[in-house]
C-alpha cells in the first residue's frame, strides 16, 4: 500500500509545512504504550497517527506527556523531526487522568521548561481536557495559538452515568474549547454536544474521524501488496 | 447435503468440507468496566445454552494477563466460563497489534462492541473497513456509521437479551455476515474519504501555525480566568528560550527535512538508472548528474541495498 493511500491527498507542500513547529500535549497518553492494555486506547493511536503526519509533512514536533513509569526515559527521539518528552507530574507512576487537573500549576511549569529546551513552537495542539487547560495557559503566556482535540466530553460522560470526574471539568472544558483556534472532534454526537452544551461556534469544529491502519484495509497483503505471513502471537 | 438447503453454522462445524467457513464472535478492546464485557459474556452463554455446539466461539482480544484474569474473576458465572474456556470455545487473546487483530478479524462473523459510552470506538471502524459487520451500542462511530440490518445492528447498553437475539441472527443465517460486511466496508470507505483526517489536521496547522491564528484565539479574557494562573516566580524572565540543553544538540546536523533529502536522493537514483552503458549502443542520450546533489550522498547511495551494475558508469 502506497503512502498516498494511507495519507490521502495532502494539499500543501512539505517545504511550506517545515516552518510549522508543533508541540503536541497529551498528559495522560504515552504514544509508546500499546492500545488495548491498561489505559491505552484510541488516544494513544491518535498520537501515533499525528506523529506520522508530522514526519510525512516534514514538520518538527515535540510530544509532551506525563512520565507514568520509571522505566520510561524522560526524553526519546521518535524520528529525525520528532521528540518525546515525559514530564514529571506528581510522583512517577500510574495516576488517574481525572486527577491531573489538580496538578495544573506544576504541569504548566514543566511544559514551559521543556519547550524552552526545544525550540520556538508556532502552534500548540492539546488532546483531552486537562491537557487543553495547560495548552490554553501556555498559549496565553507565549502568544501562540492552540488547537484542541476533544476525545470524550464531560457533559456526555456525566449523562451516561460516569461520576468519577472533576467538578470543575465542565467549566474548564468550556473555556478550553472557546479559546482554541480550532476544535477537532471525532464523531457527530460529539460535535452536537460541543455546539449545544458548550456553545462552541460550529465553524470552528472539525469532524476528523480516525484513519485506519493498512492491516485492516488489506489484511492479507503487506505494504508492497505481497501476501504476508500472519504472525498472530509472535510480537 | 441437500443442494436446496443452506447449511447452518452448526452443520458447517461438523462438515469437514466447510470447516474454513466457520466464523467466531469477536470483541476487541480494553478490559475496562465500561466496555460491557460481562453483558457480552452473558449474551454469548445464553446462545450457547440455546444452540449448543452450533453456537460460534467467542474470541476476546485485548488486555494484559492480569487484566484478563480480573475480568474473569468478576463475572458471576465463573464456573461455566471456565469449562468453556478449557474446551476452547472462549479464547482470550490478550494484546495484539494491528497485524494480529487484522488477521483474527478474517475469521470474525461479527464484531461485538457493547460499551456504555465511546467517544469514537475505533475498533468499529477497523472492523467495518475489513468487511466485518458490527453489533454496537449507539455511541461514537457505531452511532454514526452502523445502520440496523444494513451493515450491523445497534443494541442499547446493558440489554443482554437484545444482544443475544442479534448475535443469534448470525447462527441462523450463514450468509448474513458477508452480506452485512460488504455494506460495512462501503460505509467505512465513504466515511474515511469524507473525514480526510490528515488533510484537515494539516490545514489547521497551516492556517494557525503560519498566520498566528484567528483573532478570537488571542482574546483570552473572561472565560480563561479559571485557567490563567500567574507563572511561578522562578520561571518569570526565563522566556523566551534562554537555555539550550542536550535535547537541541541531538537534532540532526542538516536542517533540511528528511523527506526533502530523500527526494534529492530519489532524483539521484533516477540519474543512475539513466546512466549510459559502456558497451551498449544507446550512447546518444546522456543523463547529467544534477549539480545540486552534494557529494556526501554518494557513499550512501552507492552502499545502498540496490547494487549498481559494473557495466554502468556515471557520466
């Protein structure tokens, strides 16, 4: 399967995009963790997909996440253009993502420190609400815009019966969505929630869905179209 | 077998000629409490009681050994589950990567996703892309993409009886899965094309990364009072970016993006292919080496995986 089939038609040239430097903030999901174990799920895959896009477009990028395991290094190079920084928020170890909000000041300080060692970003991209809060603050401090990806909203979770949320979540979310330059969501239900419950301007919302990895599109073939050997159980 | 009689799944199991056509019910995802795994197991056990050996097996993909064990111990019907596991009718595959899941989906009759809430639920999209119908709860992608009886079924969360009923369709109608699966694949293909995931992200970065964003994004006023905290004293005055620490020193020497460098190398390789053979007659067209290819790329290209035949020279 060719690169074009995976990415579709990209409209802007690589040389133009190489001047855009992105800092991607997602505190609760480490892209190095596999989806399907522990807290690893769609968000982890989403970060990997964005990283593929940045590499493809020649965009320098820095991923910032929380260091959740002592075995994970504080810094890793992901590619020639991509770096991953794991910042220390609270003690190193598992932490419920709903508690990250209570570490907001520490989070902002750590991200500022990390960015200062990296480069001057041109845009911030936050994923999930507590990362959005940090991005909004840093955006304000540095005078650069931020875009935000929602991935589940507090209002919908509440009416579905989840009661494990921070009491300030709804208000923080409203501010984060309201001040983001653009808001990405993944399905129509979420878009509707953002407009009706959070008062986000419809023209600012983009439904981006999710891409699908090549093994699902052509499960019997490898990237070159050759029948592949199936390696279930050998990883 | 009577030629006018479509075999049921149970008959297929016992007929060696059709063993390859026997599918399974499949779940892919985390072992979280909101994923409805217990409801799914309840529905499957009902079917098992009803249809016996005719009932397709259940394959559950995801989770670490510890998480799987926790889920198994939480269900109230642990004993019957344990027996069926030993007989191989329920299989816990644990974590598999995309290649592994893609391979297992080739055997799936239908994907069961019974979460209480999903913002998206990417497994729905992955299964549909592979031509596997979905029985889902009305959230996220399932709500947007699954149409009852067209490419799968929608069932309310917690309704094990309705789930069992929908799952039973795939036992009594052996051609239902490929039929719904074909429609599912078309739906997924159309959805992926309309979303344009990479293109939309790229547009946003382009717009706001280069222009600095729309005016409203800079008006961080009243709503952000909740967010805006003053910077800690130790950090004020350190910005912008006074310290350059090892992270920057590890960047590549060339500032040129890797894709651009590869593009240059591709041009160079094309020139090599067009180089003139020493002993051949095709000596009229001579390909010139572009002057902008730095000499430091030569060793890289020459030591590449594709050897250059000796009878060619570079002109």
